[in-house]
C-alpha cells in the first residue's frame, strides 16, 4: 500500500494515518487510491472492531491538493473521477458496522471536512479550525460534505459554513455538535499528540466493551435515511433480538442481573 496512508492493526483497532504532511494531508491521486483501499480493507475485516483516523504533520486534512489539481488535471472530469475514488472510502466507513473515531488536530478544511464527517466520534485540539472554504477557489462541496454536514449541525448552520469564508474554532465546532471533544496541549505538537491519544482511548473503550453492539448501534443511526419510520422500528426490533442471541450479550445480561441481585440483598 502507498506511503500516502499508513495502516496498522493492533488488538482489533485499525489506525489509518493520512501521511502527506508537507501538503497538510491534502488529497492527490496517490492518497485518494490509498484511502479507498485502506478503508475497504479495514471495514471488510472481521477482526477489526474500531477504526481510528489520524494524520501526520501539523494538520488533519486540507481537502484536495489544489496545486496538484492545477498541474495534473486537465478537466472537471478528472476531478469528478478523483472524488469518486475518495467517495468509495467514505462509503466503506459510513456504511460499515465498525465505529470510527477521528483525531483531527490542526486545520480541517474542504474535503477534509467530509473525512471528519465520516467518523462517528471526533476529537480535536483547542487550536483546531474546521471549515468548508470550497468557494474560495470556485468549487462546490464534495466528499460527503453536502450529504452529511446538515445532518450533523442542521441546515441553517451548514449553509452558514459553506456560504462564508469561515473556519470554526474548536469551541464553535463542539458547540455546533460537529465534534465530540476538545483537548488542550501546551503547544501545537503536544496538542496533536494528546488528540491522537484521546482518540485512541475512545477506540479502546469500544474494544473493551460490547464492541459488536457499539458497531451495530452505529449502523442503525447511519443507515436510518434508507428506511421509513416504521421500517426503522422494525429494524431496531429485529436487531435487538439478534443481539440478545449472542454469547456476549447473554453473558453481560447475566452479569448485570447477578450484580443487581447482590445489591438488593
């Protein structure tokens, strides 16, 4: 696999590290194809129960590599083809039953916002900035930004972000519901390490608990738009029954009942 993304697996956790730090992890063709392949592999493995996305260097992801676009792409069709490659990776993550945490230190902008949105839980640093900025170079949102941003923050706020030259502060991002946690370090490098460490703690929490149940709960929420309200209720009922029949759930329910009985004595 390309060095544009680093992949490691440790005790059920897959770590996908965007690795173009000199370009703020902006996507070119190499990173796009590596992203598609790495996400498909991670989402398709039965032994992986949590996925962590982080990034090398001073920023999480600056979106598309505009310099590379200008020098290597001759038409809009080239941009569309590249976006579709990256979209395949986004779908691998969002359609999977594996929870995804993002460690988004530094700046996240443009298509990087779409990468952030395909995580289910996002950790940023107090110095982090998050925004759209597509219109600054005459382009429109891609990489799931128009598909997921309004669901995450509401339509009015989504419009505010894509119709202004604006980067949200970490405090604004958490207040909008775009990210889950903000951590603070003594300097940018230390803060980036703390963001990565906290994101790993989140992933390890899933792994130490009912990992399959967390994954299926993620799938229920993510796949809701595919079903009517009645269908969603039916899927909930079907799935909780299916989970009840698993050895893990039976053991946890028995332990809970035994602990409750002990307390009642």
